[in-house]
C-alpha cells in the first residue's frame, strides 16, 4: 500500500480498499512542512526548559550466532 493510500485508509477505517483516492501532492507537502514545524517547536521547547536533546544513534541489528 502506498503512503497516500495508507493515509486515506487510516482516515476512513472500514471504507474498503476500492474506496481509496490518491492524496493531492499539495496535502502531502503541507503535512511534511507541518511535521518539520512540530519538530522545530519541540526542539525549542526543550531548549527553553533546559532539557538536553536526545541525539540520534545508529541502530544495528545483532545477528544470532548460528
């Protein structure tokens, strides 16, 4: 399932696969910018209250010894 279809399926549970319509590109861009805004806002809030930002770490899967 493509991301735009997934968004619509989540918004319309039980509507069935045939009821999916593509999400307009402008909406996808808006949601992306909105998520950027919330990310920046969260970083600003952490700075204002004096909490450290949690840094990203590379995650690697550990393989079991066979």
